[in-house]
């Protein structure tokens, strides 16, 4: 019980009575002895306890703590009444079925038993089908999640491939530029070699020309010296 224990003996007594009534209602079954008398007694107690709760609330209007406890008791009584009505309906239905079975002939009892067994089988089959559908739904959701993961992986791979393609294109462009530069360098080397050979030829000719000039000059000087020496 959610209500706190109070010093007021009237409220404490009502609280104990409500606790006992709640326990009695919860223990009700179709096998309870003199169940109809028990129903009448519970109905009377619910009415009496409700009236007593309302009277105590009127007496304790200025007591906030007592008012809180009595509100909790009123709520508990409302829960007891709701539970009692539900159990009463269920038990009456069971008792009615038991009475109908007792009045049935053996053939009717067999038919009723077979009908209940068929209903149980149908319910079991429906439960089984629902479990299968639930399992299939879970598998479909799992497949959908896996498909999303594969799709994300595919998108990542496409992104990486695009990046690699761009890098390959840049490398290809660089290789082409390097090849052109190498080809240009080879042409420059060929031209330089050609100029070097030409310069070598010019150098050799110049050397020969200088040697020829020196030889000629030496010959002139020798002839001149010979003529001078003869005249003396």
C-alpha cells in the first residue's frame, strides 16, 4: 500500500481493512468456496470503506498529511473495485461454462472439448505464424541493414577509385611532360654535340693556319738572314 502509516487510529484501521480487501480480491478464483457470498461481501466492504474514506476526508480537511493518505486510500479502493469487477466477470464466465458443461450430454461435452482443442490448435498455429512473421520481418530488417552497409562500402570504393583515377591521370600527365622534357633535352644534347664537333673543326683549322703562318714566317726570316749573310 502506498499510503504511509499514520497515528490516527481511524485512518490506520481503514488502511489495514483496504489492504486485507485487496489481498482477498487478488486471491479470488473460480474455485473459491461460496464465491457468490464472497462477491456480496466484497461489494459491501467496497461501499462501506469508500463511505468511511470520504467521511474521514471531510473530517481532516485541514490536515494535509491525513488528506494525502486518504487520497492514496481512495485510489487504492478504486483499484480494488476495478480489479474486483474484472475478476468477477472472469469467474462468472468460468462458472457459467462449468454449469453448461455439467448440463451437457456426453456427446455435447465431447463436441465442446473438440471445439476447445481446435480453438487451442488454431491459437497455437496463429502464434506460430506470428512468430514466423516476426522472424521474417527481423531477417528482412537485417538484410536491409546489410544492404545499406554494402551500399556505403560501394560508395566508399567508388570515392577511392575516383581519387586513384585522378592520381593516375596526374601521374600520366607528369610522365608525358617528363618525356617531352627528356626528348627536348636529347635534342639539345644533339645540337650541343654538333656545335662541339664544328668548333673542333674550326679549332683544328685555326691551329693549322697559325702553324702555316709560323712556318711561312720562319721561312721568310731564314731567307732574309741568308741573303744578309751572303752580302757580307
